[in-house]
């Protein structure tokens, strides 16, 4: 994901009155994909309406771990020059373009 894509994504997250958390984004993506039905066919509660606090916390923990791992993996793949198209050809890390 390029920096401009991340900025657009962040801008979209702020469109409402408050910014959605990563846990909420994950939960809502799951709900959209599952057509808002739980594994047993019952309707899934919406994040703000009826989702229990302990379930929200579990989604937040999972989302933080995914984000942490994704950032660590990204940073480990290549140097600053490799990750930025503006610096193409300047890389001296030996890893080259792996993105």
C-alpha cells in the first residue's frame, strides 16, 4: 500500500463523528463479508449498538497484533529507499525491491 493509499484510507476513517478503531474496522469488515450473520445464522450485533465490551476488547487486541505484525514485516522487507518509489535505484541494502 502506497503512502497516498494510506492517507486516503485514514481520511475515510475520519468521515464520521469519530475515527473508528482498528478493532471496529476489522469487526465491520468481517460482518460485511459474513452478511452480518453469525456462524449459527443469527444476526450479528453492530459495533455501537449491542456488541459486548469484552468482545470489542478481543477484536481490539487481535487488530493491534495484526497491525503490529504487518508494520514489522513491512519494515523488515527492505530499507527506506526500497520502500519508496521516489528513491528507486538508490538502494544499497542488498535486498532490492521485494515489495
